C-alpha cells in the first residue's frame, strides 16, 4: 500500500530514482558529499605516500650521507663528556667556574625553556624513531618448544632446586 502511494506521488521506480539523483545533486551544491571527500582524501594520501616511498627506495651511501650520520651520532656523547668536563673544570679552576656559572644565571628563563624544548624534542624524536624501527614480540608470547628429534638438556645437580621442587610438590 505504501509502495503504491509513493508510486502515485513520485511516479514509478525509474522516476523515483531520477528524483533521488536530482535531489542528491542539488544537495551536493550546498553540502559536499562527505564519503566522496574521504575517498578523494585517501587517494591523495596514498599518492603522497607512494611518492615519498619511491624517493627513498634506493639508499645512497655517499660521503655526505656518512657525514650527516656521523653528525647525528655526536650530541649524546658530547653532552655526556661535556658534563664530565664541567666537573673537571670546576675542580681545576673554581674561580673561573664560579664566574661562568654566575653569568649563566643571567640567562632569561624563556631562553632556558627554549633550550630544554630543543633538547627534549631532539632526543624524543630519536627515541620515537628507534621505537618505530625496533620490532618487539607481542606480549604473552611463549618460548617455542625444542624441535622434534632433539633431547632436552639434562637436569643439573642443584641441591637448592631439588629442595625447592620437593617443597612445592
């Protein structure tokens, strides 16, 4: 009954489909189709990702890359050795060390915050890179059983272990 009522109001199935397409195209003038926008955004993302992947497909091992890799490895050792050098400097020349520390107390706080942010982001980015590159086994994964045909290791003569096994049994 409802189908026949809509058929009288809007015509047959072909006319209803045409009416629906017309309403959709008019509505898309005022509000874009969200599904189509998501599809286009995903296609653009895939194209950008493919382009970026193609750029780094073949690693170049030139002198410049080696020099930059060497420079990237310097900050942590320099910070550690520099901190130790400050202790040595404080013991060898206490007056000079005190003058320089007094001069550092004149540095404004926002500049210290900026230095802290730069160092934190540098080491945070390095840590995030290493976390992404390091594959860890899923939690709860058991150690594999020894292959068939192999004999397990013999029990070592351990009196403490024997006593513990007797106490837990």
